[in-house]
């Protein structure tokens, strides 16, 4: 079995790391370059860096910030926010990103997934999907969760895989920032129907939640922000607990 991955997420707005609850009420969580360096040193398996205001404000992710973060880390590093073309991805990869994450742009132009996979390889294309339950159905949302669509989470995930994405980052908007645990039923369904890795996002509050998402949710990786940013869960201790529970992790 492949090792499960622990992935701190740095949500960036105006050059600072921020964290909110259910995608709103953002508060400052520190300098992204400093945090990235700390997480790399403390044993994180990967980092995700998302400029959460890039799509909303029609801005491109700042390539120089990507460059400065990449200089400080020795682990794979995914960048997202405002990416809408092959040229955007080329710039980010040249500045040190290992993978890119697309979200709203993939829904608006699904062919972009095919184009990026063909140009750069599926292994560096992550499609992020933000969804929440509406009348019992998981519906995809865009622009940092602000714009609802009629897209079904599971149908969209299947299409994303078919178009060449190498990984899916699924965030439950209902769970985001609540610290009540991940959306494990939805994650398990995604895992059962797809052949590409699933990154769980939204709801981490304690170490047990990580164990649950790997066992019940069948996730390949677990992403979290505030519990790492505010030092509520040390990554080294988390991995030791997971290993003691029989979950394969790199230490």
C-alpha cells in the first residue's frame, strides 16, 4: 500500500496565509514562505499553495511568491488560483511548482484539463473540487465557493479523471474550518469509483479525524490548514499516531 500523505494547505490572500470557516471569516495565519519552510522541515509530505482571491479578482497567482516558497522547501509543492491556460501553468512550473491545481477554470473550460495533461503530464495536474450538499446532493461550487452550479460532485469527478487529471482535491464546504471531521462518506464514494488519488480537505480538527479519513474515507492524502498553522497538531506526532494505528506514512 502506498504511504498516506499529510498535506498542509496555505490559502493565500494579498500575500498572507489566511484561514476561515465555511470559506468565510478569514483571519491571518502568517507568512507563507516561513510556514512552507517550517512544514518542509517538520515532515509534511507535500504542500498546497492556493491564491484564494486570484480567480475572484481576475488576478494571476504571483509567480515570485511561488519562486520564494519553492526555494525554501524540499517536498512537492502544488500551486493554484487563477490558472486558466497552458501559459499560466508553464510560468508556475518554471518558478518551482511541482504540480498545479485548477478549479473554476476547469468547470468553465473542461478541455483545459485535456490540454494541460497532454502538455505537462497527468502527474502534475490536480483538479480541485469544492462542493456542498444541497437537498441531499453534492453540488460543485466555483470562485472560492461563492458560485453554485448544477454539477454533481461524483459525475464531475468522473469526467475530470477521464480528461486526464492525475489527482482530485475534494473540499467539503460543509466541513471546511469546522474541525468536526472530513466528509468521509463522500470521500469513500469518490475513492470507490475513481482510479486516481483523492486528497481529502475540509474538517480536520484532531488526529483521529486524519485516521478516520484514511480508513473510512479511503483518502490517499489529507489536507488541513488551521490545525497546522496554529500549531494545534504537530505533524511529527500526527504521523507517529497514524503509524501506530497501522496506517502507512513516511516518517
